[in-house]
C-alpha cells in the first residue's frame, strides 16, 4: 500500500469513527469492532483510534460515565451495568473508578423500580418477597441495595 492509499484509508477510518462518535459515546472496543467490519487494515484502525483517544474525542472514561447514568435511569442496577461494561471491553479499573465517582443512590433507584413494577405495598408473603427479589437481582441489584 502506498502512502496516498494509506492516507486515504486513515481519513476514511477517522471519518467513520467520528460519525459513530457523533451519534453517541462508544468504547474503544466497540469502535474497533464496528470499524473492523468496514475496514481490513487493523493497524490503521488502531492508529486512528489511538489518535482520537489522544485528542480526547474518544474516551472510555467518558463512555462509562454516560453509560452508567443512562442505564441507572432505565432502572438497571450496578451488577448488571458492570457486566454490560465488561462485555464492551472496559477494564475493571475504569469501571470501578466511574462507579466511585457516580452520584447515584442505588437504594433509591431500587425502591423506584420496586414501586414502578410492584406498586407501593410491601410483599404480603415470603413467596411474593422471593419473586420481587429474583426480579431485582435479575436487574442487577444486590441485597445491600435494600429491596424488600
């Protein structure tokens, strides 16, 4: 591949990445996967993504922060969100840092979801309590998030 072709490829990859980032934040891993479907030169993709990251146009930290806020507003708990972020190629240290900085009252989110799903009344028996608990655990809430 000559220099002109490489430059054209780099411009096309950068433009495609910027188009994706204009729509929403993406993790580095997501961008790599999406761009690899369209472009065959992995080294060029990695080079352009490193450049975007250095320019702070792509940031896993920013992606994780917005992702946590978005998923919490949709009543997903921290365990569920952590699993999703790991699937998106985010390192545990970045996830832990973002959760530490997030100003989300997970107990309040859990209570809101419980009222939305089951109404304001407490469970009437152990079977109902177990059903609610299974639902909340499936949404990523843990027992310390105080669901009853």
